[in-house]
C-alpha cells in the first residue's frame, strides 16, 4: 500500500465542496493533472491537500483508491474515508515540515506527490484516522497560544502551592488533583497527558530558575518556545519572595543534591569543591512547628528515669545545666501524622535510638 498526496488549488476544488464521507470521487485526470500518477494502485491511500492561499492549507480529506483505469475518462476512483473539513489536518503541526515543503513546491494546478516510506505517511495516516494526539517519532509542534494555555495553568497551580507554603516536592503534577487540572488543559490543546505533565514540570523548573530557587526535578529545560511563553506568563510580582522556602523543601533539595553528587564522578565533585565559595549561601525558611506540652516531656522523662526506653541503656551523659540524664522525647505517632502530644504517645530515648527511630 502506497500513500499519495493530491493537491488542488481553489480553482479545482469545486468537485470536493459537496462531497460526503463514503462517497466516490471520479478523478478526471488529464484536465486537472499534468501527468498521471501511473503507479497508483487499488487500496492506496490519498491525502487530499488544499493548497490555496485563500483557505487554511492542509489535508481536507483522506481517500482510498477504489479503481484505476487510465483508458477511462475518469481514471482514478477515490472513496472518501475521512472528512477533515471541520478539523483540517495541518501536517507541519505534526512534524511533517519536509513533506509540506515538497507539496508546496508542486504545481498549483492540482497535482500529486507520492510519499516515500521514510517520510512516515503511515504515521500521518494513523494520526488522522485514529485521532491520535501524537505518535512515536512524530512530535506535534504546539503554537504559542496552546503553550500559553498550559503555562497559565501551571503558573496558577504553582502560585497556589507556593502561597500556602506547601511542599513543592520537585513536582507540579502532585497531588493528583493538580495532575487532573493539567490533563484537562491538555485535552483542550490537544496535547497528550504525558507531554503536558512533562512540559508542566519543565515550566516548574523554569520558574525556579527565574526565582533563583535551587529546585530542579532533573528534567530537561523547556523547549525554546515554551521557555519564551513561560517567561511571559510568569508574573514578576511573585518573584519578590526570593529565597523563601519551606523547611521540607529545603530538606528535599539537599536530598536530591546528595543523590546527584553521589552519582557524579569523584573528579567532578573535587572540581566543584575547588570552585565553590566556602561560605554557604543563607536562605530564609518558613516552617511549621508544633507547640509541645512541657508536662508531657517532664512526665515521660520521669517515667524513663534516666534509662532509654528503647535500648534500655542509661542516658549517654548528664546535662550540664541541671544535672539530669540526657534523653530525648520522641512521639511514637508523629505530630505531623496527627499523633497526640500525650504521655502515652511519647517515649524517652537516647540520641542514638532517636536517630534510629527516624532514619532506620
Ligand atoms: Zn537507646
């Protein structure tokens, strides 16, 4: 099966104006075409391209070759298998720029072009017929308007999270309701959900870069147009909160940087250590703390009576200021996990056991 592009300008378009899906167009070749596509055969696929400057250029129909007989006055019979007049397929939007260039170089009087297989006409066919938003190896090019829609949505989500001092977690698509918002926007563009998530995360990196926030989720930078759009859409008045991050985010940043550093080569690490300013940059941190009940702490320490309630060893040292054994009071169910600040939910432990409880 071969794929063809038939191109008509407006003068030859009248035949196609009233045609309906499933109908057959008999192609009166010698009048409209300079020479026959003589190796066309039954079941080949024909994309009907309208090449006029007066209307949007693109594919208006997909047809299948029903019959070929060059002795006939109408040698090629085409059956319409897809009517795209309501939603014209513009091949260059889907990465078919080279093909479009070839089509545009063709004679205006109505002519044809046979695709070579490496131009991926099957991919184009799949895109059109199955309404796929993207296919492997073919990336849709988005317009500025489309990308602006996405960037606006990402910006809203980000500012909302940011104003609430929520953990930014290297991700804009978490929690799942953010993901849903992004998918809804994607369906309007249309963009695949995966691409929309990926682009959203890249916009999130761009935002952080513009704000000098040292948060990066490891994805590549925005494609050029997306970056331009992001810079336009992000409202500069929000840049004023420079370097204010919440504590969870700061810890997360370090955690991610540790991963990166560990993965890197020793040589790179040492090079960076040579370059690096020896004084660490200061950042302001917004954090949420719980006001703990002093009665609980004293009661638990009394219950423990100088012995770690986990390993049963004596406290490692005596406090200088009040000569009491040094133990730390740990909540069994964390306050952050809605645990109670009560004697029952707390144990007195040595510093080793305390670390173990948190990190082991
Ligand atoms: Zn212990």
